[in-house]
C-alpha cells in the first residue's frame, strides 16, 4: 500500500503532500501534526531501534521532520486556495470553480446539509514569475555548497543540491544571485530557468539590461555593444531559429543544433573566449490527455493572436465528421458532454461533484503553464512550445494529431476496449457476472483488470536544451518539463541532474564542463533509462521491441494462412476433374490485412529513424562540445596530443599581444592570465592536467553511452526493416499466388471455351446444312396456285430443293471460312454505305448537329447532378429542422427544470447557446453584445433562440459542402444571422 490507496497504510508514506491531501480526512488533519499522533510515536521508536539514536536525539529529528512536513503542507494549501480564487476570476477557467460550487450545493441538498455562504475572497494578481521556481546549484572547488541569500534580495530555500529561488526574485533585481560579481574565485554556479527568459537572465549575469538590437546596428545614434549582445548576437541567437515566420504554426519553432565558442568582449577580438552556447534537441514524454489539452490551448492562443476578437469571424473549426456531428447536435453521446468537455451525469450528484473536482484540480495544475503560454507564445522572442515526435520531424504540417495517435508508445500505453473483461447482467438477475473471471476461475482482485484501468496513454515529445557556459564558471540552461507537472515529476530532466549531482563523489565536479557533461548526458539518456520506472515513464525500447514482435507475429500468422490457401490451391490444380478456385480468389485478392501490417511496420521504422536522427545529433553536439571544452581547458595543447591546438594557441596569443598594445584594462588582464597559464609551476600544471584528464575520461564515457544507444536503436531499426521486408515478400507472394490462381482459372475457362467453340461449330455446320433445306421444304409445302396446281414428283422436288440448298450452303461456307472473301464483302459494304451518307448530305447534317457521345453523356450527368443536389438540399433542410426542433425541446425542458432549481441562472449560463461573456469561451453562437439580429434575438438570460442555432448549422454546411440554397443566402447573412 502507498499514498492515495483506498486501504489504510499506516506509516508507509512515500509522499507526505499526497498523504496529507489525499489520504487523511479533513477532520483529522489538525491532529496529524500533533506530537502525540501514532505516526510520530512510531517514528521516534524507529529512530531509536533502527538508527541507534538516543531518546532526545530521536525526538529532535522527528520534530524537525514533522515541522518540515507541516510547512510544506500549509504552503501547498495556501497555493491551492490562491489558485482556486485566481481561477474563479479568470475569464477562460472560471467555469471550473463554478461547476464545483454548483455540484457541491446540489449534493448537499440531497444530504439535507446546510449550504454555507461563500465568502468573497480578494486575491492578488497571479504572476507566473512568482510561481516558477529556479533551481540553483553551486560548488566551491569541487564541493557542493549552499547558496546564501544576498542582503535578503532573494529568498532561497532547501539545501544543496535542491536549492531553489523564485524567478521573479532572480530576474527582478540587477544585484542578485545571478550576477557574475556575486561568484567568488573558485566557485561554479548552475541556474536552470524553465521558461524562455534568456535575454533577461544573461543580462542579469553581466549586470546589464536587455540589448537594443536595432539601436546597435543603426548608423546614426548607434549604441555601444554590450556583453549580453555579444553572447546573444544574431549568429548565435536569432539566426539559429527555424520555423519562426508568421505563417508557420507554433510547433515549428526550434533552434538548429549548435555548439560554438563565443566571445563576450564588445570592444576587442577575444581569441581565447571562455563562453559557449549549446542548442540540442532531446527526447522526452508526456501524457496524451495533457498534450491534447495544451495543443488545443496553443491553437486557441495562436488563432486569437492572428484574428483579434473584434475583427475575426466566428467560424466552427471542423476537423472530423465526429466533431461535425457534435456541432450539429446530431451525435448521441453517452454520457452527454458539453462544449467545454464536461461530462454531465443525470441524477448522480456525488459522481458529478467528483468529476467537477477532478477537472478543477486538473485546471489548477495546468494554470501556470497555460498562463505562460498566453503571456509569451506570441511575443518576441516567442516561446517555443513542446513538440511531439511527428511535429519535430514534420514541422511544416499544421496538425499532427492523427499521426501522434499512431505512435508506437501511444498504441502500447492505451487500453483498448477489447482488453477489458465483460460484465454481463441477465434480465431479472440482481447481480451480474464477469464472464472472463468465471471462465478462468479468477477470485478476488483481477490483476489484468487493474492493469488495464491504470493504463495511461502517453506520447513521445521532442524538447530543446538551451545552455550557455559563461566565463567558464557559470551555466544557465533552459529546457521545458511536462505540462502540468508541478511536483512529484521523478522523470524530469533537472530532477535527474540533481539526483546525479547528489550521488556523485566529492571530487566529481572539478570544472564547469564536468557539470555540463552531466546536463548533456541526462538530456540524452533519461528517456531511455530503464531504471526510471516511476511516474509512468514509458519504457521506449521495450515498447518498440514489443511492437515489432507483434508485427512479426501477425506476419507469421499471415504466412501460415497463405500456405494454407496455397495448399488448398495445389490440390485443386492437381485434381483430374474440373476444380473450382473461386473460393480462394477473394481472400488472395484481399490485401487489406497485409497492407495494415505493412503500414504499421513502416510507422515503426519512421519513428525509429527520427529517434536515430535525434540521437546522432546528440553525438555530434557532444563531440563538438568536447572539442570546444578541450580548447578552453588546454588552449596551448600542452595536455592533449593535438599539435594543431598547440600551434594555433601560440599563434593567437602572439596575435593578441600585438593587437592588445599593453597589459592595461580588461584585455590586458586576460593576456596576463594566458601568460600565467604558460608560466605556471609544476604543481599547478599537475592540477590542470588532472582536471583535463578527468574531463576527457568523463567525456569518453558519455560518447560511449550515446554510441551504444545509437547501436541499440539501429539494431531495432534493422529488425523492423527485416520484418518489413518479410511483409513485402508476403504481399508479393500473395499477389503472385492470386495471379497464378487467376491464370489457372483463365486456362480452365479458355479450355472450356474451346470445347464450347467446337460444339458451336458442329451446331453451326448442321444449321448451315439443314437451314436451307428446311427453308426450301417450307417453300414447297406452301398451298398456292403456282406450286399446288402441279403434281411434281418427289424426284423433281428433291432436285429443286437440294440444288438450290447446295448453292446456298456452298456460298455460306465460303463466306464463313474464306477470310479474303469476307474482307471483300466488308469493303464493298463500307464503300456503299459511306458513299451514300456523304453524297446524300446526312453526314454533314450530323457534323452540324454536334451531338457526340461525350456531349450526351455530359448533359445526362449534369441533369442527374442537378436533380441529386435539389434532393440533397431538401434532405439537409429536413435534418436542420429536426435539429432545431430538438434544440427547442431541450431548451424548454431545461427552462422547466431550472424553474424548480435554486441555481437556474448558473445553469442557463452553461447552455451551449451562450452570449455576452459566456460566448467568448466556447464556440459562442450569439454576438459579442449578447443580442442576435433578426430572428436570433437573445432572451433575457443570454440564450439565443433556435433560429440562431439553425443559422450556425447552415453555416457549418456552407463551410463543408460549399453551397447554400438559392434565395436563402441573403436571409442567412441578414435576418437570421446570429453568429
């Protein structure tokens, strides 16, 4: 048992905040931090027995832990209360708080509990900068030290390496912990800023303000270059931005991979700079629900920035047929869901309260990240949102939601409906039966059901690492974390960095580059670390191996099915009788199952290719970083085996002396430092050599780790490629077998046709022989004067009959079997008919009429299309009329229900037909003033009537089908338009 478990777990507490907020009754919270509570008594005994502390020492340690827990819990409760009141006043999210208040009031009515009066709470303005914590780590020599606040300007809490300060404190003052003058000699500092405030952060480090790029580049009244400008100048900042143009979607923004040494000297050329900039993509993950929520939020922010509310036309964005049916109120949802995604449970007040409370908790967790997006997504420089795997690779595509749901990790972490056990309840039975539980004799809790219920859909994300190393003693990084993950995110990159630093030895961090190596390594390896199984982090390698195994199994089954078909076909082919292969042709011609298998394995290969590309980028950046760090640590090539660095360093030193013109000022101090490096004693050189060798040792280990990941991914890719080749061979074999079956069937049909032709030939010959005889006998058998008046003998009749018939038979056989005669007859017939048509003018009349076959076909299709269009318009009008009738009935029922409810005014504000301020949040059918023109006049409660809804539905059909009935377009844009 653990926290948030439904059963009692005593002292088995893994997270005191979750235990306090989720496991303890509200009435018992006051006594939880009392020294007489059983948990603290047990902790005192544990300190005595397990650690051997005395009674006094055990009580002191327990008291410190109890007070620390109490401060954390009270601080979190204050934050929750502040966020709840903030959401109550937020225009976009206030419905979450109101829904909980209404659900709580309805549930209390059923329990006959009095409803307490809600007090008006006045809250200060929410500023994300005050809610964002900046982790900071500091070393003195190679030992970690605690950062002390300077003159109370910044509040710092926790101990090394988990110390943090508020972003507003860090960037709100020029004289703060980030200023380089605060760092004494021999100290290394690391600051991680979770959001895009790089210009302010680096400016604070140098004690400068935000650089004015235009003023520095102009010719008149030009401002001086600053050190901040030199670090963030265009070649290393704006020019590295891809996808930043206005027409590109927000997820297209990313920095090109880069690792360069840069100078911060604005006056002179610095041949030996100690600053470095690194931009590197890396893989991480997030839950599918969180990503969809924030993807919708990003789309809304982006569209609002491009189309201001006063000018933009309200149009329904239809992406799928399901969303179209929902907009039309034609889709039946079980249970019903409103336009904000809230599930409505009729009659179940407690269930509705729990759902609304969960949505409020989710809104409070997401509010900080949403606020950052609303404030900085469309500013300059813009905020770079997180991207999915397909968004990072296909960054020009507007929407990748369908591709995101085809990810291997998403399919592997999503529970399918068929995975759940079925609960069947027969008619008349009070209790149902779990079919699978009864079949497999499962008693008690079913682990498979529990596992499927706990499944959470996840997707692979591609984040960016931005890192600046300044003066070889300070690191400033910026990379995002999972959306809405404010606490307890064990898979967070910076959490992994802190754990790594805490577990490292006392002499592990010798230079700033050793710490930078840890940062780079955690960014590139955390996603693949199989030891991090907490917080639902997907095991990506296992997921891909399982997916490839599933495809291989499907391919094996398909091969077995194909061999079974070929075996049946072989029996038919070798049978002496007339076999029938018609039953085999349909499954052999159906390649849909194999096509799905090929599509699945191709998707796996594509995702592996993207991951291999990103991992190879890690290797390139790491190799470039190692080379640059060696240049800074050993500029004259004394420790390494690089002759080029030795010659280049001495040449640049001489060039720097020549251009420096003395040793006064900052530049002269830098030259003195370089000369001291050349003239240092043996002991100091040994220290530098140890630092250099230690860095090289760590760097080689990191390179080996990245190379092993590339090899593992390429091995998976090779396995997937082999499976894809097998699937391709399967398709080819199936198509070949289908061709063989068709060819065999064609041969059988041709043989049958030959037999039938021979039979027909015999019938034809008999017919040619006896048809003239039958004709002649019929002629001589007629009763007429010319024939009947003479009494011919049978011999005379035979002479006439057989002689005439023999001539006819001879001519028929001659024409039937004489190719040349047949051609001559056809030529004569063609010549006579063509001459007759041309000479008589019939052919010219046909040309003037222009009544060709194509024209007749086109006219026939046009006529049928007009008829179908009119029928379709009538059908759609009937659908719209039914939808308006259902809307009117639903509104009538809602008004009747609200008249008996105390909170009817609140329920009306939730109607899908909103106006005023409520219309600004959803798809808002009424106008901005809450009044619709013509037949769409809104009522007193801000609910537009059915004509406005019908106009919106007609507008949806116009956007989908591109037409509207003649005579109604004017009404839709004047009298009935309420959109």
